[in-house]
């Protein structure tokens, strides 16, 4: 069932406006993430869809029908909470069965238990049927919570930061299981998180919010490769995008910041937005993804025999933007390393293959792959 949020606003009694004219659509069977920093309004949005809060203005429709005004029990929505919200005196089976024994879902006990066991097996907790929450790990409790939501066979599944209380390795495993379950059942799902890696790995679509406003709504790849504004570019990506405050030199047709030069003519003119005129002497903000600051092959050829060379033939590579810096520190992240250095007073990062064994204190020359260059005005609006 498709879910549509139309011009939704929420203002509390104290005058604080949490949501400001928010609109987005989640297609039937799609897994969408509401992503954003703490306080951006994503959990408020989820609670409005669930019927736990009432919007000030706007509408929420499920399968084309408005659900605003309907009590939660009549919306056919399943919800998974951050803290699991299991009944401590009940076993796992009793927790999963509970929604089938009350309200409009009331089912005979034997049939309810049969249905519950199907979903418990689906979520990998069949052997926990007789255990109580205090005897389960965090991951097991979360699976029970998910099974309890699915057993209602809801039209829409809502998950409010369901992985935030789990350790890193378990978070990875559970998020993979959630995506598998959602795709197996075909339930339209909205997943709230503040973790951009989580959102990008699990979702079909991301709705990125900040201060109660949707900044961009699209696929994970589109948000990363084509950010609508500076906030989106900064929020997505690890390591974070490099941002340089630059001035445009009209005579040389270059953006300049210390040793870094970005050629206007090397930027793809077809990607400029409306109103993207460039003024001589004006200040701009240039974003460059860390993977698009490339160590030149000459500089790394002598690091370690047999290692992978830097990419030196990328389509968007321009050696006229080369600069040389000293590597201040190296952060190893498994298969790749993050190089930290200073460019014109701006802390910067580049990503290289770990097998390069580059050490701090080394002088390296970098060049820019223009495919990962984004141009913003002083207010963070995207120009290119």
C-alpha cells in the first residue's frame, strides 16, 4: 500500500513548529528511510503516520485514503519501537501472539499461536518461544518486536530507530535481516534513523530532513551523487565531503583557495542549475568527495611493490588542479585508509587503498577527479 504525506505540518502548544509543509510518497512495497539529525522531525512524522500524534495541517493517505482522524488500531499499521516495548512478564511467543488476541485482530488461541510461530521462524527466533525478554539479547528482543509487528499483517510497517541500542556488528546483521523480511513480505515500510550508512544500505528511497523540512527525496545513489544542497552533500558520505571556501578568478576562469585550483571550464556545463551564473570575485563553496582527491601515480609508485596504483585515468581527472601537501595522519578503515592533510587552511581527507602503506609525514601530490566536484553558493544552494 502506497503512503503519501501531503503538506504536513506540526506545531506544538508552545508554538514550536516541528514539521513544516512536508510532502513525500512511499510506493507500494518500498522500503523508505526518514533520515536526519536528532530533532529534525522524523520520529514526529512516524508517530503522525501511526496515529499517535495529530498533525496541525496536511494529510496522510494510505492506499489513497486519508487516515488522519482514524485511531491507531484502525490504521492497520505495525510499529517497531527503539526500546522494543516488549511485555516483560510474557514469553516471546506470548508477546508475538498478543496483537492477535485483542481488538479487531482477535483470533482463536491455537490459530494465533500457529500464525505467530510462522513469523517467529521467519525472523529466526523460533527457538526462543518460551523465553522472557530478560533472558534474551538485544538483537533477539528486537526480532521479537519485529515479529510482533508483522504478525498483524499490516498494510504499513513503521520502524523507529530499531537498531540504535545494538552493537555495531549486530546492527549490520539485523539491518540485513530487516531488508530481507520487508522484501519477502512485500510490506510498505518506513524506517527512521539518524545513521546515514544505515539508511543508504537498507533503503530503496531516502527522505532526508533537517529542521522539519525535507531537504531531498530520492534513491540513496542519487542523494550521494547528486545532492540538492550543501546540507545533503555534508550529511551523506563517510568520510565526509571536503568543503572549500573559494573565490572565482574571472580572468583565469578558476575557483581559488590557496594551492587548490578548480577550473570552471572543466566542470560539466550540462549539470549547472538554473540561475547558476558565476560572478568574478564572488565567494563559492566547492565540495569534493574524498575518493575524488587522487594521489598521483608517480608519487605512490615507490610506496610498496605490487600494490594497487592510484586511479590515474578517471574520466573526470584534471592534472591542472594538482597540489602537493604533507600527510598529517593516516586512519586505517579495513580495506581502505583515510589520509588527513591541510589544503589552504582547510582540513581535508582522501581515501586510498590500504595496501599503499602511506605513512604520515610523507609529501604527496593530489589531483582532482571532477566527477566528484559540487559547486554551491555562499548560502549552500547547489549551482553545479
